[in-house]
């Protein structure tokens, strides 16, 4: 297990004090020496395109009723999680201690390293790939990324589509990477090369 950073004002261990806590069993220890320097962004809605319900929390806590909707048969038995879930209204839910490994990335590779679960923080945005996200989500996400960077040596941020190309498409074309970059004011090199070209340094901060 990697050495945990010290507590700060926003954190109690790997738990963000301002987030709603819903404990997921789908997690385990990071490998020894893991350096948590990557944030991975995802999008999720259950059923797809429907927002505001309890189904995402139920999935991440292994309590989803697989018979409740025809789509759920496609994911029956799936055991997954993310560290954080940002709802459409900007509410942040935390499922996994950020010092531990959440099961969000799957087969993946970024910055020359495979198994991105080992050294990343997974953030799910309530949404559907290809569709847009809410103002409140961008604000909450920027705040969350800053809080994570205060605790961990974050130097990279990417989408699931970037770390698992051809297998995953989220958060998708509806996610405004330039808006996130402006809101964070992080160096462009923290972001995937394929989205750097969309940045407009003269645009106003959202």
C-alpha cells in the first residue's frame, strides 16, 4: 500500500469532508509505491440518459436491482466503483477512500503506465457520452480537482476515452475540456494532447 499523505483541512484521511459519503465495497489497496498523479473523468447515468435517481449509487454499492430495467441485464453482475460521483446539480458523492484503489478504469494505459486504477482518482459525472454537462457540474468538478491536487501530486487529467481508446467513449464529445482547463488554470500539458488544440487561452474563465 502506498504511503498516505497527511490530513489537511479538506480531508480526513482519504475522505473529502465536503462530499457525501456512500461506502462502496468495490475497492482494494493500491500497490506499494503507487504515485497518485492522474485524474480520470467518466460519465454515467442509469438507465442511460436518466438522471437524479439512486441507480448509480446502487450499482457502486452492489445493490442494483438487475430486473428493474431492461438495460440492467447488460451489466448484470458488474462490480465497479469510482472515487467520486458528481451529480447534475453539482452534489459530490464519494464512494472510495482516495488513498485506496477504486475499480473504474479497467484495461487502460496513460503516461506510459498500464492499469490506471493503481495510481489514479476516478470521477464519474452524471451524464451521457456525447451530451453536455451542467454548469454546476463544471464548478463542482473544478473545485474537486483542486482539492485533489492539494492532497496528491496530480499532474495529469484524462477521460476514460483517452486511457482506453476504442473500448470507452466517455465522457465524450459533450464534455468541454477547454472550460475545465480555464476553470482550473492548470498547464495545458496536464491534459490529453488530442484536446489541447481546442484550448483558447484568450477565452474567459467559465
